């Protein structure tokens, strides 16, 4: 039996054992329903092959060859990842727009005897829901910003705050970027904009709207990712807690935090090319010399004074929320940040109460 599902909601997902995305791996990587399993009925090369046949030869030829490929791939899935599924298993299936690919998989799985759901409109149905909630509705957030210049330990501080029970929305983790010139995470590429928005909505759904949510002060872009305007406007207007630490202490914290970058001169060179135009060639060349010599502490201090701190002051000038508290730290080691987190949570509860 095939059931038609018109909307992907938490209640809908609870009715099915697994969500099966039958699109190609490349489509799946760009974005997918949270928790979905990718069982493509056409892989990346096969999808291109069928599309080329459709455009250059005939619809019939494309359909005939495509059907054969789909049938073989579904058979492989039945003999492989689906081989141990019990008779009570109930999968929910979707493709790009709820057409041929999901229909083929749903038909065969239903003939096996499983109760199958097929998403009407496919992934596009899910995507419309994400866009509506992030761009057309106002997320119920009581944001309290954690502000402070680069290197002031905000990310570690928020980790300690979460361990104390505070609600934290970690935009940098969702975007796989540390939000600064050298912020890309070498171990993880940034997600697509769509996948970031899926992750963001997932995170928002875990939050209690009656409690404050600590969010690190970011710009409207984190690497290549843009924040939805509704989220950004909440951050601009939110009360903020300012973290301060001496430049020399922050410089050392930056070097320790970006240890993966200091071992990669090519990554440093690439980052230096992205500096604003007002920082001239002579200054960039001097910083390249420091990096080549391994003088990363000197490089970090100079970046703080010439680039990071001026950029932070410009950014803070755009915020309209009141300052709800200040924390001055003379150390940024784990013990100091853990202690500061206790004060941070207390300030946040007062600011967002």
C-alpha cells in the first residue's frame, strides 16, 4: 500500500520507520530531510546519462534505459541495505518532486508488502516548509548575544555555558566555519546554504522559546553562508554580553585555536588574499614573511590590531541592543573560561528573563 504524504512534519516522520531519499548522491549532499537515508535509484553518472539522452535523443530512449537502471539499483538496495527489514517496516520515500524516481521505489517496496509513504511534491515540499519557517515566519527566539573581539574565547565559553544547562545556538558549528578570516574548518567543508538552513531549523526546533538563547555575535555571513534576515534582525536587536581580554592574551588564544591552519602555509596564503582592499600589498607581504618564519604569535597580534579589532568595532556599531553585562578576562585557559561561563549564564538569564 502506498500512502500519499502532503507535508513533512514531526508527526508525519513519527509514523514511518525510515525516510528514504532516492535522489542521486550529489543531490542528497546539497540538502536532504534530517535523518534521511540515501538509497539512490540513479547515481550521479546515471542521472547525467539519462538526462543527456532525454535532451539529445528521445524521451522514449531515456525512459527505457532509465527504467532498466532504476530496476537494477532498486534490486541492489533490496539485496543490500533493505535485506533485513521486517514486514512491519514502513518507509517514507521522496525524490526531487515526487515523480518517477520515488514512484518506482514506492511501487516495488509496496509490492514486497511494506506500508510505504510517498511525499507528494518530493524534496521541494520539504524545502518550501523550511523557507516558510525561516524566511516568512518570525522564529520565537529570546536571543542574548555573546560579543567580543576575535580571540576572546567566545566559542569555548559557550561550550561551557551549554554544559551548565544554558541554551546555545552555535551558528559557527552549523556553518562549519569559525567566522573569521581563517575560519574554515579543514576537516569539514561548509555545507550548502540549503543544508545549513536545514541544520538551523533542526537546532531551532530543540530550543525552548520561553528561555534565553545564547548566540555568538556574528556578521550576517559566516564564510559563504548567509543568515536568514529574521535571525539576523533578532541578533542585531538582542541584548549583548561583552567579553574582553588583553590583545596579547587573545593573540595566544588564536594561535592555539587555529593550530590546524598554522601548519598549512597554503591555507594562510589563501586567507591573506581575502583581506579587505584597504590593507595594502606591503602589509600582506610582511604577514606572509611572518607566517613563513613561523612567527604566528606576532602575526596574530598584528592581525588583531590592524584587521580584527577595527572590523569588530565597525560591526558593533551596527547593533542596536543594549549591553546587558561585561566580563573582563585576563586569562583564556580552560579553567578561566569555565569560571566565566557561570557568570555568563547568570547574566544571560537576567537579560533574557
